[in-house]
C-alpha cells in the first residue's frame, strides 16, 4: 500500500477505542514503576478513566458509517456492539478489582494486564483478518494466563493458571491449524475476500473446508469452555482472584463469541447450511453436560464456572441456525446472540460480586455460607436472588428474554429440537440455582446473626448489575432497538 494511503486511513473511527485503552495501559505501566507502593491505588482510577473514554468512543461508533482501515480493522455493527459490551464488562471488572485489591495483596501489575487484555478483546471484535484476530486472541489469552495465577503464593491459583495455559495453548494450536487450511485453499487471510470467494473455496475443496471449519470451531471451543473442551474452567475460575473469574466468564467470552461469529460467518457463509449444524451438536452437548456437572457442586465459584459452560451452550444455539437459504433471518440471530451476552454479563458479574462478599465474610466458599443471607444482608440476598433467577431464565429478568428469543429462533428456523433441549436443560438448572435461593432465605439455626456489609464500591457494582438484569427483563426494547437499527448486514 502506498505511504500516502496509509496516512489517510480512518484510524480514529476503526481503532479509536483500542488506541485509548492502549495509551491508558502504557500510562498505568509507567506510573506503576514511578509511584510508591502506597500511591499505586490511583492506578485503578486511571484505568477506569481510560476505559470510560474508550466506551464513549465505541458508543459514538454506533452512528458511524462502516469503514475499514488497512484492510484489517473495521468499524461496523459487529465491532460496535461487541466493543461496547467488552468495555462495559471491563468497567465492572475494574470496579470489582478496586475493592478486591484493597483487602487482598496481589501483584500491582494486574491493572495494566487487564487493560492489555481488553485491547486484545477489542481487536477480536473489530478485526477482519485472520492474523489480526489471532494476535488479538493471544494478547487476551497471555494476559489472562498471568491474571489467573496472580496470587502466586496460592497453590490453587498457580494450578489454575498452569491448567489454563496448557489447555489454552492447545486451543490456540488447533485454531491456527484450521486457519492454515483456510489460507492454503484460498490464498488469503482477509475475511472480506474470503466472504466474496467462499463459494469457490467450498465447491473446489469441500473436505478441507469442512475440516478447517471443525478445527476453528474446536479451537475457539477451548476459549469458550464448550464441552468437551471445558476441563480447565472450574480450576481456573476457582483458583483465580474473584474479579478475574468474573473477567474470564464475561469479557473473555464476549470477545471470543464476537470473533467466532465474524470469523465463521465471513469464511464459511457459502457453506452455512452444510456446516453450521455442527455448532448445534456442540451446543447440545454443552448445554446437557454443563448443567449435569453443575448439579452436585457445593463450591460456589466452581458452580458458577460450570454454569458459564452451560450458558455458553445457550449462546451457541443461534450459530446452528445460520443457513444460506435464510439470509434475511441472520440479523435476528445476531440480535439474539448479542442480547443474551449483555444480559449474561450483568447477571454473572453480579453473582460473582455477591459470592465474593459473602465468602469473604463467612470465610468459606461453600454454598452453605449463603444460609440466612437475608437475615445478614437483605440487599445482597435480594441481589443474588435476582442474578440466579436471571441465569435460570425466570421472567422479569434479562436471562428470560434472552432465552425466549433464542427459543423462538429455533422454532422459526426449524431447529425446534434445540429449543426444546434449551428449555429442558434450563429446567434442570433450576435445581442448583433455586438451591441457592432456598439457602438464602433459610433461617440461621443457632447463634448470633452478624450482618454482612459490602463496601460502597461493591454496592455500586451490584446495584448496576441488578439494574441491568431487571431493565433488560422488563424493558428489553432499551437494548433491542439499538440492535435492530445497528445495520448488521451493510
């Protein structure tokens, strides 16, 4: 590309949020070296300002015409919807971290590691080149491996980090192997070119195309904790600091789903009807196994880990409904995926926040710590009840609306068996979600009732998550209207 062309690319609109977060990460890294230990508490504030500024830029992009820079990064509906979700998740995780690091000693490097991970996530949401997508994925993954093992004096934390590193590396290798097949038969890594030449690729090399699709789906399956690639999930979530567990369950998954959707849709749209039903098989196995292995869990973080496995299966269902002969229905499927991920983010970060406050106060992570919570803290009891009912898919919560839209999509596009399976596995999940509700409202058998008080920061975080969960359940149009008008297929 001529130098003059490189100077006149729309960098501001396509890469604005990434540039802001990258600058904030370097500022925080430099300040971390310059400031004394006692002054490093301001680093989280700098990070929050950087993320908030990037969020404003990402929201502004909703009104921006689609544009591409260097044939690599775009501003479009996919990028804007997932970038906003990633940045909202990052704001919540940093608020969570603010409270956690005030009470627990962890390496101060975690602040800029989170920011660099967010940069990788934003690249995954906006890139249209397989190489750039992979670089973004690795930036997010490498930062995440370190963040999980942040409590280096904790054996569980180190074990979780090592398992995540090993399984994540296998996933990256499998994904890269699939990408290499795509490049081998098409001669390009650019997704827009692949989208234009998809018919020729599938018609000339059908077997290799199927193999590439399965390898790329499996590689991302490791990142998304899809069954049977989920083995690292409970150990990593249990060993990681609670804010990082929430980070892995929400921000990391939102970025991975955004990348999976863009990558598969552009590269394999010509063979959608023949290939995407494989995603349905993976979604079905994930929904069933994720919920079954969650049933006997008493460790609250491990239960939320297995819950996230099952939830990933629900989000994968619309992928199985992508068919070439129903092109006009694709925007509706994208709406369903995005809506559920937004609702899931509010419910899951809120649940992790309350579990963290309760387990710290009761000095145990066993779910029996929830017994009598309504006597100790009516506010936290009500909030956790809202979150678990939302995750179960009860009405008046964002979780119900999200599942309802996915269910109706399965009926409309003649994959009703997936909708029925989603309904049945959701019913099975009532056993462990409502088990928490029973304990929350169970009276303490003996002894004095000591109140549990959350800090102001945690109350703000939990309050925002409750608000998001209920608003999306009662007034879903707040999010659906922007999604419907986002112009998915420009």
